[in-house]
């Protein structure tokens, strides 16, 4: 893994025209960017297009907003890229408590009483940490942060430097990037982004992957050898995203938990997991297996879905209907195998 780059890279400004290699700025480094892409892709299931676009954006010196629902590999992509490039990843969650002081940093009150304000008793916040370390600042749900906090972030993005009282000017190293994320399907408690902030970010929409990719993710993350259980977990989870009475469905994380819990329950109850092909309709499955999947479904997904406020239902009722559709109604509608 390459070591973090020095702070005095030539051509460090975001509007210069170098190519980034391992986040060292050079003009002949396209092959190394491709190598980073190859290594990162080896750890992912799918997401080739999103990986290419995100790599291209940060290598071009751009700040990025990743827009998509939870559980769509946004942070996974970013962690993999920063790990391969050997730069810090500084994480901060956007919420109403993220004031400019929390983002930038503060002076240690006890030391201020003894020493007055000095650069030495300044405790850097995540923004200053990322700027000084040449890292990526990952601001999750950044549209939930207060407007004055976003304005502070805008200054750092636009000027690549930040004036900190009693400390001086903090200069961002060449590899500093801001990568923000937001969920377009949940506007409650969010801040409307100004045009000046949007104009500083390139936008990458990250949606759910297809069923085949999600089955691959669940298999890799769980190690479960039953293709039937993996397929059922993915199908049930994906069904939560397709119902009109569900405002927010579950991500593939729900399918992972569903499969793991179901496998554990099956072992405890001495229930055999089917070994039939995963893409066959779920006909004739033992009742003890489908009942075990139902229990795991309620446990894993009832806290992950948001039922529309206009309907009189509960997460448990919705999930039971999904289970019935999958194991009872759909096989019956498909007819004999």
C-alpha cells in the first residue's frame, strides 16, 4: 500500500491539470489509477460503473456527493478507495448537532484557562484533520447539517484553505477531498442545499444493485452454502422496495441479516436448509423452513422498513404479506413445476 503523500506536492491545487496516482499528483500516472481500480474491484460485487466514476472524480481533483438510499455501498466504495490509496478517511455524520465548531475544531477549555488561546491547545475537528492529513472527509447525510456548517465546508471546498481563529490559516494538502452523501428519499429534517454548494460538487447517483449482484453480496458476506436461503432472503428484502405502502424499503444489509438469523434459527431448531437451485420458484418447501424464514424476516427487517404514514398498517403486517406472496401466492400463480 502506498504511503500517504507529502504535503508539498507540485500542482496541488484542485484546478491544476495533473493526473492523480495513488493520490500522488503526477502527469504520467494513468496506469496506476487503473491498477487501483483493479485492486478495489477485486473486493466488490458489482458496482464497476460507480467505482469508475468515483475514481475518475477524485482523481480529477473534484469533490463529490453520493446520492442514494442507505445500504447501497457508498461508504464501502470510499473505504476501499482510500485504503488502496493510503490516505486517511475522516468520517463525520451530518445532523443538527454538527456546528461549525464541531466540524472545524475547538480550543481545549482547561488549557485556555492556563495558557490563553494558542495554536498548541487547538483540538482539530474532522474538517481540519482531513485538510492537514490530505484525507477524504466523508460527510454522511450532509444535507442534515445546519446551513452555517455547510457554508464553512463551502469555504474549504472553494479555497482549499480555512482561516481558524487563534490558529491561522489551515492549508489543505493536495489529496484533500470532500465526499458527501445524501438520501434523496428522506427529506425530513434536511437542509435545502444552496446553488453555491451544489455547484462545487459532482454528483453520483447510487441505486440498489440487481438481484443477481445482491445474491452474490449475501453469499460472500454470510458464507451460507444454501442457495435457496440466499435467494429467499434477497427476494423478500427486494420486495420491501416495491410496495406502495412502504416509504423506505430495506437495503441488502437486511438480506444479509435475514440470511444469517435464519441459518442460526434453522440450526437451533434442527431445520434442514434446502439445497435446491436458487432460481427455481419456492414450491413445496418444508413448512418448518418457511416458518423459520418468517421469524428471521420479522426480526431482521421490521426495524428497517418505513411504512407510509397514510396507510393503517405495521411493519410486521407488511412483512407477513410479503412472506405470503413469496412462499404461497407466487408459487401457486406460477402453476405446477
